């Protein structure tokens, strides 16, 4: 949860810092230098500081006795795993919908008179509430291990928020409603990300974590590119929009928003109906602990 939420947190900080540093277009090169400094420091620390692929003490029983499949063999196993393929496509679609939302938010809202500042506020609420939701759900799942139920319920609420956004974003002078829907969308949607990544490892064990989680991330990025192209192609130019703050090119996003809500609904329904898996990694760790194959001092770490 902490690792996956560091990315949107960084985006949120960038959205806050950028307007302060670059007040004009001529100051953008200085802004890029400001961002290059922490990037170079991080690269240096990662290169020099990370010297081992595993911690001194195994975090779980399955980690201590892990014999992950080789990469190619792991890919073959994943392609034969029905539950993993459902997660790959459906959760990848969820990542794509979120990417479309964050990328196109300002273009969608400006048509009905919402300012860039308000769009930035909605983007900030989207991320901030998402971090809160991810933290809350992460703590809950860590104690209960209810991965399936948590992801399915949150995907349903996230889809409802997506449908609500498709409606309220086309209305004028609904600042409170738009901001509230963006907050709920982030709260339920971002909460899915860390749990679904953990679920990808559970349903694909003993395939390596980097392979199973990495393919889902790739699926999300590929679908993101595809969805953005499709949604932009479905827009149509408006002849007149007196309240628009978009500038010269004013586009209608009514149809693309309904399509995005439809895609979210479709893949959520597919996930809820077709995804049913055992927690293979947890079961392996529990079995090894009960059989006495791990030292006593490592037993509590299975709960991690």
C-alpha cells in the first residue's frame, strides 16, 4: 500500500509545487531542473543503496522457502490461470479508466465552465482521498485477509462513482457535486490498487511476484493508451458554448464519458462474476508453519 500510493502522492505534490515555481511559460525550464534534482538523487540512492533482493529476515514462510518459477515457465503458468487472466484484463481496465480520468479531467470540465483551478482541486481531492482509502483498506485487509471481497466491493463503488461523474461532469454550476464525486471516485478506486496487486500474487503463486504484478501494470498502461485514443476520437466539436473555459477548441465529452462509465461497468461485472481464487501464497505459508518447517520466531510474520 505504501509503495503503490507513493506514486499518486508524488503527482499530488507536483501539482501543488509546479504553479508556485513556474508562473510563466518561460520558467518551465527552471521547473524541469527542480524536478531533475530529486530524480537524480533517487537514482543514485537506488543504484548504490539497494544491494540485496531480499531482507535479512524473511517476511513470511512462503518467502523463506520460495522457489519461484523461471520467467518463461511463469508466463506459461499465468496464461493457463483463468483467475489471473480475469484479474489481468479487468483490473488493467480499471487502471486505464483512472488514467483516462486524471489525464482528461481538465478537458472534460472546461466545456461546462469549470476553471483550470477547479479541475486542479478535483484532481487533488481525487488523489488525496484515494490515499486515505488505500490506507484504510490496506489496514483492514492486512487483518482480515479478505482480498476478494474487498476488491469486488470497492470496484462496484468505484464504478458507481464513475457513472456519477459521467453525469455530473456534463452539468453546469455543480461544483460541490463534481468535487464530491471526484473524491469518492478516488477513495474507492485507489483503494483497489494495492490490494489487487497483492491478490495477483496470491492467485498466481508460485510464479514470481515481479512477473505477476508487472504484467498487470503493463496491461493497465496498454489499455490506458487505447482508451485515451478511443475517448478522444468519440468527442465532437461544439459550434457554440458560451460558458466554456477551454479556449478556441470546444469539444463535447458527453459520449466519451458514457463510454468510459460503460467500460468500467462491464469489466467490474466480469470481475465480480468470474473471479474466484484461493489464497495460494497464504495457504503455503500457513501449511509450512503448521508442519513446523519454519522457526518459531518467524511464525508471526506469516500475518504480514
